[in-house]
């Protein structure tokens, strides 16, 4: 035998029904927006991966080398490009080296400062001599702006 329950059954008012309907509509819109945002994010990730996959292996290798030179040796952009393309250096084709320079993300002013600190401390060079070394085409090949930042921030 089934038990009978005497639970009260209240009929919602028109205002309550409208509020429920609006809440349901808002949730559906929020769900739709979240789904669209997730799809857009997935699409962007897929496009980024496709772009990365379309980059030649040699270009990717040049970028990794550039990152290593920037991080470990505090080199300038121009110095890295020259090292990447040098027949006595990495011997990458100019297109691969340019890809690396165009895609590396680095604080070049900070690299100039690290080089300047090394010249000033290890070689006891004057600020003027350090600046000249930083911008020299036979030296570090930093830009004048990067070199000036380094000199201005030497301790």
C-alpha cells in the first residue's frame, strides 16, 4: 500500500512565475555566453597551435637559441641576430634569425644594465667607457636608449 502524504501544494502567484521565468532565462543566457566564450577560447588556442605548428623547425630552434643568449649572456637584440646568422656562430638563415628576433620577449634594457654592471665592476670601466662599449658595433650593440638606461641605473 502506498503511503499518502498530505504535503501542501501551493500554486505560485503570477509574480513568482514571472520571477522564476526571468531567473531561468538569465541562467540560460549566462550558460550560452559561457559556452560561446569557451568556444572562442578553444578556437583561439587551436589557431595559436596551428600557427605554431606552421612555424618551420629551424625558426623555432633559432628562437630557443635567442632566448638562451638573452638569458644566459645578457646579449642585445642585434648581438643575438648577428650570433644567430654568423658562420662562426649558429649559422641560421637570416629568415630564421629574424623570426627569433621578432618573437623573443625580453627586457633589453635590463640586459644592458647587467652588461653595464659587469663592465663597471669586473673591469673598473668609467660610465662613458661602459656606454661606448654597450652601443659599439664592435661591442654589445645595444641601442642608445638601452645603454643610457643602463648608465642611469648603475649603482
